[in-house]
């Protein structure tokens, strides 16, 4: 996807307008690298379900599609993971160049419940990562995302997680390329990936 | 394996669309009730549906019960500055002459403490209690864990 400066400006305006009306379907285009964004390289070092520590270096040459969530999230997390699954299927052979990651923000409970069986139910390519509290907070801070545990009698086990539900795209070099806000159709994510692969 | 999934998906897509079961109480019509398959019973399930109010008075969905869960509750996913949370919804308004959908990213019936595994293709009953129109029970169809909309169609679709 090669866009002229004018097109990019129009897209940015459209995105802002959409956000202003509260529409869920917004893709924030970050395809124009600025100095600030080039410096933005999120990092993570988190164990997978087998306890192996994983970081960006484990996925050479791959774009990462990163989602922070928790498996006790029955409403919006399945929607996003299902979109990721759709994207991976639709990418065909190009899917070898994309690694979807599900980073648990509720790692202790998710490890108990089973991380692998959850991610695999959506797509075998999705890798679940669940660290300890410090590793998880470090990864989230590095992605500049928010999550918090909220005690609530209206949630399973007496607490719920509030979190940023967007999907983040990271380049093989580790640069943050952009985010797909919750509700972005799989077709848009697919188009963006295809343009980059 | 992938090819098998693709073939199954094609068969499913080619099959005739099932009509949604619709139930009524007073001037309210409830339809398009669906859920997602669960993995075991440890994680909460979810129910989505659509309520239409053809009457001239506002009503509200105030509670749900189901044999499939010991702690069902109305929730609403709320986005505040890009942060998602899902507080308890005291009620779901059903405006006169309007409709409301429980759908992904909005209102949902959260099924905590599942009493049974929700298996794709099966149905289970959910009883809705409305402030004025009373109770009504609807069968909920369990779809794939990755489903994002009901596969059945309404009579007017
Ligand atoms: Cu909920």
C-alpha cells in the first residue's frame, strides 16, 4: 500500500473523524515513519506455556501481531482472536511471515486455566505468553498499553481485568508499526499485512 | 488439517441458513440468541441476542437465568479512552418501538460458573426477565468459539 502524502493526510483526518464519533472501526495508519516512531521498539521477554522464555529474537524475519488479553474474557477477546485466525488463514503462504502473539495480562490464572488450549482453539499459529507480574508489566509498559486488575463481585474469582484491546503490529526489526483498534475487520488487517509482506 | 477445516467451512457456508428461533412476551420479541463454544467449564461463557419492542412503553431486561451457569449476569463492555472493561449492567433498556442487541463489544449475558461444557451445535435455554413484560425463555445456539455473529437469520433478513 503506497499512499501519497495527501492520501495519508486524508486517511488520518478520516481516522480522527471516525474516532470523534466513537466508531470502533478505526485503523490508525502509522506507515509513515517518523523519528519518534522509529525509536519506539517495544520489547518483551515472557515464557510460553512450556516455560520457554520468548522474545522478538525468537521470530526472525517475522511481523508480529500482538494482542494483550486474558482467557476469562468472553466478550471481546474471542472477537479479536477470531479475526487474527481469519487473517492467518487468508494470508495463505504469507502467514509464515507473521507470528500472532497472545500476551496474558492475567498470567497466573491463565497458566492455571491453560494458555495453549485457549489460543489453539482459535488458531494453531497463535502463541500464548504468560509471564510473572514484573515481566507482564514490563512488556505492557514497553508497548505503552494499559491494564489493571479491578476487584469486583460481578466477575469470576472476584476480579476482572480492564485492558487495551487493540492489536499491535511490530516489524521484523522490532519497530512498532501501528495498531488496529478493537473491531477492525479482518479484511483491513489482511490488506495492511499483505502490503507489507 | 487446515484443508479439512477449509472444507468443513465451505460445507457449513453452503448449507441452508437456519431460521432464528423467536419468542415473545407482551410486545417484546427476542431472537438471534447465540453463544460461543466453551473449553471446559472453568472460563465464563457468553450469550448474545436481540430484543425488539413493538409496544409504546419502554421496558428493560433486568436479569437472566440459565441451567448452564450458576452465576449468569448482564454485563456491558465499556470502552473508556481505549481501555475495555465490562461492568455489571443493572439493566438493558429496551426502548418503545426500538430494539437492542446484546452483541460482541457491547451488552452481553456473561455466564459465570458454567455447569456444563457449551458444545458447538447444541442449544441451552436462557430465561430473560423484563421489568414489565415478565419472563420468557429462549433456546440459545452454541456456535464456534471464534464466531462473531449469529449464523441463523431472522424472518425479515
Ligand atoms: Cu462480561
